[in-house]
C-alpha cells in the first residue's frame, strides 16, 4: 500500500500531469482551427472524448484542497445532470478542463494557446491565398439591409463579396483576429507600447476592409484602446472604481440579454407597426430596444425566427432540453441560458464574478479589460459559448494558476 501511495506521489511530482494537460489542450486548439477552415472534421466527437480523458487524468494527478474537491464534485454532479437531460456532455468536459488547469502557469498556458492558434490560422490563410485549399472570398447576403426593404416589401437582399481567407465566413475571420489580438496583448501586456497598439489598430482596419464585420472591428478597437489606457494611466490599474465599472458593465450585459429574451416578439411587432402604421404601438422601453436592435443587425428579432421563438425566455428551463442543442443564434448570453439551462447559466455567471474578484485582488488590469470587452462581445456573438473549449480562453484564465510570480501586468513584473 505504501508503495502505491509513493508511486502516486511520484507521478504527481513528475512531468506527466503537464504532458497530459498540454496533449489535451493541443488537440482542443487544433479542433478549433479546423472548425474555422472549410474542412469538415468527421472525428470531432471522438477527439472530444480523447481530450476529456487527458484532462481527467491530469485532474487525478493534481492536489486539491477539501474545499476545491467539494466545488469540483458539486460542479461535476450538476454537469452530469445536464448531460442526462440534454444528451450533451459539454459541461462535463468544461468543468474537468477548468479543474485540470490547476498548477499550470497561466502565462505559459495562454502563450501556448496564442501561438498554436496563430500558427493554425496562418496555415489556413496561406492555403487559401495560394489556391491549395479553401475559398478566399464569399459572395452572399449579409443581413445589412433591414426587414423594411427585404421581408416587408419583398425586395431581394443585395449580395456582397467579402473575404474569408479560408475561414468559411468573413465573420469567422474577424472573430479569430479579435481573439488573437486579445490573447496576444494579454500575454505580452508588460511589453506593449503605444506604437504596437497603433499598429494593431491599423491591422484591425485592414481586416475590417476585407471582412466587413463591424462588431468585431469595434470590439477590437475598444479592447486595444482600453489596454492602451491601462498601459499608460497606471493609477487605474489599482483603482477599485475601474473594477467596479467592469462589474457594472458585466451586469448590464446580462440584464440587457435577459430583457431581449423577454421582449423579442414585442420588438418584432413594434418594428412591423412602425413601418406599416407609422407607430410602434408600444412603450418607450420597447422602442428603445427596437432602435438598439437596428444597430446590432437584428439580433433581438432573430430570436423570433423559429416556429417556437427559440431563444426567448419561455424556451429556457432549469437544465435545458435535447431540443435546444442544435438551434443557432448570435446572442451569446441568451445562448448560455437557452442551450445549457438556467441553473448552469447562473453558476457560470457566478464563476465569472469569482474570476473578476481574482482580477481585482491581483490588480490584473489587462485581465479586467479582457473580462469587460468579452462580456460586451458575448451579448451579440456566441463565439465563447460553445462546445469548443479551445475557443473560450476565459476558461484557461479562470482555472489557471494565479501565483504572483506568473503575473502578466507590469506591476507584477516589477515595473509598476
């Protein structure tokens, strides 16, 4: 018995847990890269099972406190309930991954994810522009025209040609650029200078010219501006008001998303009435939502596009259902509650708040900008709310080691 215990302790102290984690993370990142290409991955489900085994073995070889075991076991129990109800094992995989991140240095993990994702995207672009594999551009309608000229009047929507550079859709190109910018700036925040931010801004403008995605362009610009402010306005890094503002933005994003899920049908009716009767026939609250919806390409009204108005709040339930696994829409926070259920959704939000508290305790100013910007982005895009663990690097940040020696901000590097 003592021999077995000693053998287990030696395994825990060896490099095996590190190898297991990075083997799983590599596969998850490559799955994301392949998903962004034109290639259809026939073995995706099997690969998810393999990465789960790697992360689970890493979990077994990691030391947790009693409190951590309680949180982990409770989270896994709720994830199993979700699996039994929906048939989707996403939450089991996510909980196991976040737990497996313990003792993996955050900076090391994020840098690795950044370079693997960057290399994968560059390969996709290179294959497309050289004509080896993948389409360079895509010509179709992109929903810029409102229903007033298409649905209501019956005019055929105008087609546009935008560039994909092998990533299947222009929005995917813009989204991956945004994710790479956020990861890269977070990893190298201590070395960032104003001219690097300016260079990234110019590249962002170039990507917008190619892909035409206003949302990703604006979010990228806001992130770069916020990170630049935190680089040069140093007193904000430790100011509790900055973190309070991040919290308020987060709560506002959740509140707006819930409100949209409640009022989507009324917003649709108000738009119809305003066009045909010159009067929305509803109160100022709905009129304001309708105006906001016109600026976010009809994301709210899109919740009423299916027969059952999938995404609206009456389609939410405690642990979701099997019928909620395949319907797609853009609003990420709405998708969180619709796809995974109210209980898992609330627990995820609670985990986000715990994460924000960690950022405040560490005075991780760049992390605060990442947290706040992605909260806003998830209102209108569902990129992070996905079966793909490699997409949501917030999971790495939430589960990674937060030792001060691994700090990413200037003050943690001795430059504050």
